[in-house]
C-alpha cells in the first residue's frame, strides 16, 4: 500500500448521480500533487475522501496506511491538514486569527492543559509568522481580505503537523499580486523536505507552484490522466479534460500557462 494515499476503484454515488467513478490513485511521501478538472468534475469530493470526511460508496480508500471504514476517523483526521472554502465558512464571525489557527490543535489533543497551551501557542505564532500574518494575530478572521484569509487557513491546516496537506482552491478569489505571493509560498513549502505530502486543487495552470511533482486530471468523476506532472499537463490531456483545444506552455521557472487554441 502507498504510504500516503492508496485509492482503488473509489466510487461515490449520491442521489443517483455518480460523483466519482472508479478512481485509482497512489500518493507517496514527499510527493506534491495538483488536481485539475472542470467545475463539477469531482475534485472536492475526492479531497473529502482523502481527508477522511466522506466514505466511498464502492472501492477502497487507504489513507496514511489505514483503510477508510476500518479506522476511527477522529484519530485519522488530525493527521491530515485541510483548507477549503467549506471549512472556512464554519469559522465563527468573531474568531481571532490566532484562535483560528490554535483551535486546530485542540481537535487533535482533545485536552486543555497549560503545558500544551503554551506549546501550541508558540507553534501557531510561528506558522502565522511563516505565512506573513504575524501582525494580524488579534484581528477578527472575518475582517481579513480574501488573500489574508487563505494564508491563515493554510497556517491552520499545518497546525497539527500533518502527514498530508489538502488544499482546495487556495488561490480562488485572490488578485494577481496575492496569487503570485501564494504561489511563491506554496513553491517554498513544496521545496521543504520536512513538509507533508501535498494535494492542491486548482482550476488554473497559472496557479501550479513550481516544484509540484505530480498531477491528476479529472472529468465527470473519472481520472483522465495521473502521474508525473510533465506527462499529465500535456495539450492532449488538458484539452480532453476541459473539452476545449488548449495551447499549453511551461516556462524555464516551471510555471504553466494555458489558453484556448485558435
Ligand atoms: N450530495 C450530493 N448529491 C448529488 N450530487 C452531488 C452531491 N454533492 C456533490 N454533488 C455533485 O457532484 C459533482 C462533483 O462535485 P465536486 O464538488 O466534487 O466538484 P468539483 O470538481 O470540486 O467542482 P468545482 O470545481 O466547481 O469546485 C457536482 O456535479 C455536484 O453538484
Ligand atoms: Mg470543488
């Protein structure tokens, strides 16, 4: 079994609709994956399963060497950092930035002792510093700009020192400077050998950080292509996934661009 994710024939059916259709997928330690595909392709559903938030209707989902369905998900979830719009919408209006990051630790430890509190606080401060948010710790999360919120959410996802980091569209809603800042930060994270395995969902090739190693392309709940990034992000595979003839470029620094072919 692959050490991070091992999906075999994973299908999800809801209300008679097939959301995922026989997905096979392996993620190993140290790999950095991008998941791409059109709206409704099943990307978020796939991430929900990888995060132990949803069970497959059919097939086997191995996560961190445990099998979903045969493991206590409340022990599994703290080993996985997740940042998504759905999770952000659950954050109470009045919550401070520090608390948004800190509370991720309480889910894991399930205890409140002075010793852990101080340790956790130090880690939260450091993560907020790393993600350029140290001057915002006492601000309400709800008062932040979209770009600032995204950085806080990633700091929160890293709080439990996870073995797997799942990011669902972290660059959505960012302006050009905010996107470039985030792409650079994610490239730095990807280059960090201590960082967990990463799975990043995005709609745009321009948001793929250099250093990401693998890609999975989806369409209608099924895998169009998966494997090493250069072999997956070809004009043929991308045109097929998005049902549109595309011209794809990759520059010397490893950044991709895609435009409709004319
Ligand atoms: N409970 C449900 N019942 C029926 N259909 C559902 C349910 N949940 C999700 N879907 C459908 O499953 C499909 C896949 O949804 P999902 O959110 O995984 O797509 P996505 O690739 O993340 O899309 P986007 O790029 O828009 O975020 C969508 O068509 C969605 O409407
Ligand atoms: Mg989605």
